[in-house]
C-alpha cells in the first residue's frame, strides 16, 4: 500500500514539475524590466511585473485553481501576527469545544486542519 502511495506521489511530483517547466519557458519569453537588485522583473500577461517564480506561480494558480464562492483565503506576511491569526482561525474552527489547548497562547499546527496550514 505504501509503495502505491509513493508511486502516486512521485507521479504527481513529476507532473507538477512538468507544468512548472512549461510555464517557466513561457515566462522566459515575456518582457522584462530591471528590479534594482540584479534580478529582472518579468511582465505578467495581465500587465504587472514581479520575479519569475511569482509570475509562474500566478499562472499555475490561474490555470489550475478552481475557486468557489464559499472559498476563504487567510494569508499573512511572516512575522506580522501569524501566530495570533492561527489562534483566531483555530478558535473559529473549534468554536464551542471546551479544550484546554484552545486556551493556550500558542497554537500548534496539529490544531489546524491540513487544508488550512
């Protein structure tokens, strides 16, 4: 059973790498502009500029993410209250559960469902 899972994971990783490589080739053909720090910005087809990895990631998301009206994305910059945001998210998801861990000032990743990490 574990061998099947490893094979499936390897196949998915290969497929993801192929998609990334294809889009990277597309991004390499896009116009560039100086960023001021030895790296070039690439122009996204929608008109904005960022580094290559950001443009490729945006293209992957645009092509493969199926958003629904009920989807909620909770994002934050590192070191900007991430722990407290995780605490608020944990409290919201586990509302009504009387658990000592719920009152802890530190929320561990195990308290947040995998889809929310």
